[in-house]
């Protein structure tokens, strides 16, 4: 389960610094439920959208350092969803679930990398994403959680189908451009295969 040894930042191990913190009434462990002021809601909207966008984009390279902003975004989402009230989390649940669903979707292959630290770090990222989803299910209740997750998955399927239709239309309307794109895509696949083969040879030789 999510705890201070996994995603929780060190700063939040100090109870006085948790979101919602320690107040004059000593209510350290109460959920942080901000007043419905317009500026507060706008701030939350920005944070949820921005961190979710970083997760959707994913790592920009296949080096361990590229996982830092993605992990940080996941940490922020976990902290917010864990400490905000169920009512507030419910307002942003689909924004949060979209990148988490993409991350944990078994039909989407993990990015290949010859950097072992990246591979291990990415596996940890996927594990933490699953933990966040489990936490959200418990917080919202299974019925509401499944309803929102189903809507997110339906939206993903719809966008994928729209992209497929668009590619078919472009292939007919502009076959030359489509051909060039396919060629570049094939070259990238060959480069990845060569990198993968080189990494496997290095492992066999003990480098």
C-alpha cells in the first residue's frame, strides 16, 4: 500500500507539514477540504490538469533522469487525492484516471531502454500508479470509481478510433506523405531493434 516508504515525500512524513496540516484545534489527520472559493478551485484545477498532463506525456527519453518529473507528478497526485476530501477528489477524478489508465494499460508496451535503471524505475512507476488507482477506488467507493473509470476507457477507445479513421483518410488523400511517415516509423523501429540487440549482447558479455 502507499506509505512513506513508497510515494510519500519526506516532507509529508512530518505531520505538521501535511496538506491540511496541524491547526489550532489539533485536527492533524482530518481531510483537507478547501472552502469553495473561486481562486482555490482554480488553483486545484491547474495543479490537477498540469500534473495529469505530465503523466500523460510520460518520460521524454529512455534514460532514468527523464522519470524524475513523471514520478514527481504522480507523487503530487497521490498526495492531493489522499488528503483532499472525497467530494473534492470526485470533481477531478476523470482528469486523474486518464493518465493512470494509460500508464497501467497492459495493451500499451513499456518503452524499451538499454538503461537498466530506467527499466527498473519505469516498473516502479507503474506499480505506484496502480497503488494510486487502488487508493482512489477505496476513497470513492467501488461503484462510483468503476463508473468514472468506464467513462475514461470509453473516451480512450473513441479517440483511438478517431485517429485510425483520420489515418485512413490521410492515406487516401495524401499517399506520398503517408508513405514517408511509414518509412520514418520503420527506421525508428529498426534503430530500436539494433539498440535492443546491442544491449542484449552487452549483457551476455558481462559489460
